[in-house]
């Protein structure tokens, strides 16, 4: 299998990744519960040869200010449960991979192993999951907890969670299911292992009540950049999704994750590092800037500051002058890496709270690129060439137009440069990403 092409994932935030996208006249305001909208996006991404779709998720509304939430759909206010949605999208696509976020904090590994393996069978090997730890404190309240679990404890749980899920995916040998009507033998009892896991966080007997995945294991994505997050990614992930603001920081992250993977005995090439990028594409650079400014004009400044506080780990910025610098930030029990990234950007560029809030409203800490198709392709090619990324998760600022712009104008330019393939060469998500099929690990 080849890794010569730049990997591409399509991030389907319902109305687009920009905070104010839902207010744009060309964006369907009900996008989060509009199946036709998602189906059209999935077919557009497949037409562009994207490796996979990526659906974010959170098991709760983010924030407690309902007035603010009513004026701007900051996050996760009204959208489908992602695995249910991916089941529907599997029926209207043929080749593109299907991935979604499933938190290890408020799910159980048996349920996750079963639902992701089910999607993999339904889609003939196109499934994956994004292994995360929950950051939103409101999720804890929805599951009977008074507060969010400690950051490092969440990652310790996630490590064990990943081990159990993969152990369950190895319950059955590839040829265990005989389905022999003549002999009356449905499966070979020698081809099944009972996991019988007993650990600090989980006790799971197994086996999984599904045959082994068409891919061996569905693809595992991990989206955390803190030190525990990097270790989890290097140890358990096939794809690492990261937010990076500069080429040097992206190069450092890339090298660090690959080195950690090697220390865990893995081939570093089997860990694909994908950087989040939000592109504004225009016929001219001025046209791209105009698209950006049009969305920026729709931002409610109060909502932008509220979002910034959330991205900084739940910090209340209301008592600080908006045209002054960020105040000292308390240690975050939510997204440590995102807090550090945004604080570093504000410090390096001398941004005020207001300026940083407007920046975050457009990208939430991910990298923005504005320009012509050639300029956008130049940027994407540079980061891959300079070993800062193996590919990108494209976070269209508004949907559907932002994704269509990228597919119709940037993808052809990337193909002209030989960076992305002309069409799908395999059938599974692992084929698309150039990842090996895992050997089954038998219980000893």
C-alpha cells in the first residue's frame, strides 16, 4: 500500500466551522438535523476523493447561558447522534470512509466496539472512530456526576478503554464463522477468544457478538495534543488529528508523535498526523478575504468572548477589559493543549481578548488559510513536504459552499501536483490511508 498521497478528511460541522456560519444566507440553519444536507455533503466529499468524513460530537450542550446559546449555536445544540447518522450516510456513499467522535469518558468499551464494528460491516470496511476524553463539564452532569473527572484520570481511562475495544475486535478469527448448514456448525469454537478483561476501570468478559471487522480493526483516530494525549495517540491511534498554528509547532508535534510511536514498537509511518485547516478559497486572494470578512461581520462579539472562555477551559472573561491582554489562566481540566495553543498565539502576536475572540470564532484554534486554489495548495504542500503533516482534516468555514469550493478548485490543483490520487484505489478506509490490516491478537 502507498502513502504517497496527502490524506484528506472532511470535517462536517453542521453549518460549517465558523461560529457565525449558521447566520449566512447560503447556509441551511437546520443543517444539524437535515439528512439531505449531510447526504449532499458526503457525496461532494466522495466526489473529491476525500479519504473519510469526520463527525464531531459532544454528549451535552456546551455552556449554561441559554440566552447566549439561543443567539448563536456555539456548539452541539441541535444535531444528530453521529453513529446513527453515519449508518444513513453509508447507504448513500460507496467508497468514502465514515468516522465520528465517541468519547471514552461517558461510553462503555463494549458498546463502542459493537457499534463501530457494526458500521464497518454495514459499509464494507469504511468505518473509524475518534477516541477522545470529554472536555465539556456539562456532559458530567448528564451522566450523574457532579463534576468532570480529572484530566489525567480521563486519559488513564481512555488508555484502558482503547485496549478493551481492540481486544473485543479480536474476539473472532477471520474464518471463525463457518455457517455450515450440513454439519449444523455455525462457528468454529476454536476460532473465538473470551477477552475476560479485568482492569482498574472496566471488567469486560466478551466475546464481541459480531464477526471480525472487514478491516481487522476499524480505524482509530485520536484528537488530543497534551502529553497524555500524545502518548495515547502514539500507542493506540492510526490517525492523529491536531490543531497547529505555525509550521515550526506542527513540525515539532509531528516529530514528537512519530518518535513516541517508535518507542511503543510501532512503525511511525503507521501513525498518520492530520492537521486541522479551515480554508477560504476564492478566484483571487481578495475574493477569499471577502468571504472571510463576510462571516466575521456576522459574529456577535459577546458570543465570541463566551466561546473563547470555553476554548480556554471554562474561563470567565467577563470581568476583564476586552481591549486588554488575556489574564493569567488557571490550569485547565478540559482541553489543556488548546488552552496552551491559544495563550501562546495571544502572547506571540500581542492579541487582546477581543482580537483573540474574533480569531477563535473563525477557527477555534485551528489553522486558517485564505487565498486562490494555487495559494491554498502551496500552503498544504509545504507543510507535508516539511514533515509537519501527512494530510489535513478540512474544516470548511461554511457548508455546503466551503466544501464545494475545496473539492472543485483545490482538489484539482492538488491532483495536478500529484499530491492526491485521481480516484479511490482500494475499498476500505485502511486502503485509502495506506494503513496495514492488523493481525489478530489471541488471548493467552
